[in-house]
């Protein structure tokens, strides 16, 4: 959303800075700082008001004074430095910062007549806010970064005041990630061996593990199922430990993690995890069968205890958000996710589906099998760029379900780390089976404002969504029969609930579409990555019929320039459909569009300017034509909906060959007709 306002002045921005500071202080009551104010300058040379964060205003004890400059003023001028130090002394402030909306330098206020020099600097922030001139703060994305930088400044000063310099080992991303990855690898190795030997003696365990692999959709797609499961267990456990330590930065009430020799993991950690679940992060800390699939051997117990001790020696308090964010981001390399049974959709594909299906000022979005959250992050970024909604509100509009506790954990961390400084930061990610969910069913989430006295949760009904996006699991046909019989029955009855009698060979992804219908209203859109095979498969006649009626097909998009889902050996096509008003008589005019991308999505987005503006332009190229057309990048074949619907009605058992509309060049139709 673009701001309509054109002008601003320094006073107005100062006022905004004070508001941000006070909002932040009220969220972090534990800091013991009173409030921020604008003060008449005491220094006679001062023209602007001074900005002061108070420990006690009555007692005239300031904590931080802020020397605010505009982006065109360099902060390195020694005159400014001396001036800012003098002002800070007048306010009896412990620290001061010089900030030009781009860069900032934090200093301790010198005592008495001591002179300040650049060598006294405690911390420096580089230009990361995107503000080039004062007026830029009116842009929502710049305002968000300014607020973030301001918060970091306050946190840095606060952490310095609490811990002092050098109290604990500072976290270096490189060393930290290497150390944790080594622990994960070792733990996974131990668990893998444990699983291999335990499954030899237990058919029950073998079948439980296979069941997990089939249900999550990775059976037949990963080479070593046991290795994937061992990896999921190891990553999950260590991810929980890391996340707990990160949370403690903002929640000092959480007890310090410590295990003694006799303690056994995971049991010994459950009391800690339950403490977090009192306020949220259900998706991360809820116990799950995966946690206790096999016992962690003694060497693994030692490894975890040792890791916790090592991690405890780090200076978590002064860990900045960007470092923590990159630790989480780099912890599981994407190629590793594949071995763990986590397939992900390439970001440009997820971004395109988000842009094709999400609309409105506060759209509610669901990914019913969200994996590590690729689509949730696309939705997050797309909605943020179009509406300027803030982190907390964005999280409240984006929901994700996943059967796998490991995947749900990753998705929650991925969303959370978009803005680690927000304490009220509760991803709507829920672990569990999509087919157990119904609209209106309640899920417990924390209240909008969490306090230490009130951590009670609010039952939140699952809403009807404006957009349902994702890449649901597909099943290789040889695995169809291995599905747990109860689960199979559940799939067919989910279809029946929306009036669909699904043929026996129906692929798993189609059931996701059928069940998703229940969470949609007229005008809601669905955008899924699907295996292209259904476009000609027999079972698809049912789906095709649906797509020419209640769930009107908007577009099928394939690419002959790249694989849209490269990690699995499946030819994929994107499906976009919209829930239609019941037989409103408008469908005579309706058109189905079959789109073939002749260049990779990244190439179709080439150009300068905002990424999402370019993405929206691409969606316009897909949606605008009402006649078949082709250029060097894209071929669009437009087919009247009525034609397909009538053909399906005339031969109810034969699927239409929809893949031909994607494959045949337009000249074919000029000769033989059938398209608009
Ligand atoms: C192909 S992956 C897609 C992951 C993610 N959407 C992406 O593209 O990055 C499918 C996901 O669906 C999840 N899943 C499978 N069956 C499910 C079910 N019945 N309910 C919820 N999630 C399910 C799997 O655990 C897996 O994470």
C-alpha cells in the first residue's frame, strides 16, 4: 500500500521515533526503562528537541540519548560526536547514539571532562534501512526497517548495560553453525544406527516408520527412509534446544536449560518445553511420536548434555536478531532437507502462485501441508509488500498445517525469524493431519497481548480462507495401497463430504483439493503445484468435472523451460481455481486458460524495480488476454469453459486431454478449432 502523503519534517519523524520507542518499552517491561520523551534542548546551540529514553525522568537519570540526523548528514563528523556526548552528559544518560536513519553508532557517555573518540564506540550499524532522505520513512517497508534498527540500538545498549562487554562468548555465526551442525550429524548417525538395529527386532517399529514416510509423502522419493527419520529426530531436538535459548532472550522468566548426568532426553526436557507451550509455539514443543520412536543411546545423551553446556556459555543476551536469523536459515541446507523427506517448491514458483491467488487488504491464507513453510513465506512477503501490514498482523493472516512435527517446527521457525524482535510473534502453524481439520474447529492461540500473569490461550476458530496455496503430497501409484486403511477411508469420506465420489486410483493431492473446498467461500482461490500426470489420467475426470463447476478452473500453468518441482522426478503443473457461485449463469462467458511458460520464471521476471511489482506484471500477462496468444516467452491457449463442461457431461467416464492445450502450438487450433 503506497502512502499518499508527500511531505514530512524532522519534528514529525522524531515524534514517530518516540512512539516506536515507547511501544517497544511497553512490550519489554523487563527492561525497567520508563519511557522515551522529546525534551527541549538544554544546550543553547541546540535547535531541535532532544530524544531521551529514561530510567527515571523525575530522578533525571537517562539511559540513552539519541542524536537524530537526516540521511544526508554523515554521522562520522567529530563535531557531532562531541556535541552528542555533551548533550548525553547533560541528561545524565548512560549511553548515547548518533543515528542518521541509515547508520548508527552507539557510545557510552564519557564521564566528567573525558573526551569521546571514535575508539570508544560500542557498536556500529551499517546502512540497511533503505532511507535515502527524510521523507522515506513514510514508506511502510522503510519505516519497518527503521523501527527494527531502532530496536536493535535499544537492545544493544540494554544488553551492554546488563552483561558488560566480554561477559560471555560472543556468537559468531560461522563457528556457531559449524558446531551445531557437527552435533546434529553425530546425533543423526547415532539415531540412524539405533533405528536400523531396533527395526530388525520389531516389525511394529518398521511399519510405524513406513507409515510416517507414506503419510508425509516421501516414501518412494527418498533413498533411505530410516536416515530421513533419524535426521528429522535429530534436527527437531536440536532445533528445539536452540529455539528455547533464543526465546529466553525475550522471556527471562523461562528457566535456564541445564541437565544433570542422570537426566534422560527427551523426557528431561519436557518440563522446559511445557513451560514454553504455556504461551505458545505448540508446533515446536508439542510432544510427538517421532520424539520417542527409538531411545537415544547413552552417547547421544552425553552429546546433548555437552551441547547444552556449550550453548549456555554463549552470550545469548547480546545475540542480534540478524545473526540468530542466519543461524536458523543456515542450519539445514536445502539439499539436506531432501534427505530428510522435506521437498520444497522453488521460491519463484511459490511466489508466482501466491501472486496469482492472494488479493485484498487482509487476506487469510492457508497452506494445508506447509512443509518448511515456503508458501507461507511467499504469502508473508507478498502480503507485506502489497499492504504494509506489520509482522504480528501478517502472522495472524497466515496459517499452515503439516502432519510432520519436524516440518511444522521448521515452518514456525522460518516465519518467526522474519522478525525475531517481536515478542508477540506467534506463527499460526499447527501440527497434524489436514483431514482432521474443519472450518470453525478451534485451535488454541495466545491472546493478542501476553503478560506474565496472563498466558491463558484463546480458542481461535479455523477461518474460511481467501487463498489456499501449497504443494500437497503426491503418491506414487505403487504406494497408494500402502496407505493406512483408516487414513484412506478418511480421504474418501472427505471427498464425499463435498459431494465427490472419488475413483479408487485418485492421487493424494486431489483429496487435498476436495477437502480444501470446505475452507473456501465464493471468490476464494486455490493455487496448488500438482503432478502434470492428472491432466490426462482417468481418475481425473472427477476433478475435471469439479473444475468446470463449483471450483472453476482459472489457469493451468506448465513450463517447458524448467522443472517447477525439480526435487522430485515428477513433471509438475500449477493449478489455479476459484470457488464459483452455484450455477449463476455467468459461466457461458467463462474461459479456461492453459499457459505454457517458455522461459524460466526468474527470466520472465527480469528487469529493475520492486520484485513483487514485476511478479504482479507477470500475473497480468497470464490473466489479461481473452484470446489465445503466443510470444517468445509465454503461450496462452484459451478454451471456453462451456465446451469442456459439455464434453465432460456428454462422456462422463472419459477424462479430457487437458495436456494437449499446453503442448500444441497455437497454429494447430487455427486449423482445427476448439479454442478462443
Ligand atoms: C510436497 S511437501 C510440500 C512442502 C511445501 N509446501 C513446499 O512446497 O515447500 C508436502 C507436505 O505435506 C505434508 N503432508 C502430507 N500429508 C499431510 C496431511 N494429511 N496433513 C497435513 N500435511 C500433510 C508433508 O508432511 C509435507 O511436508
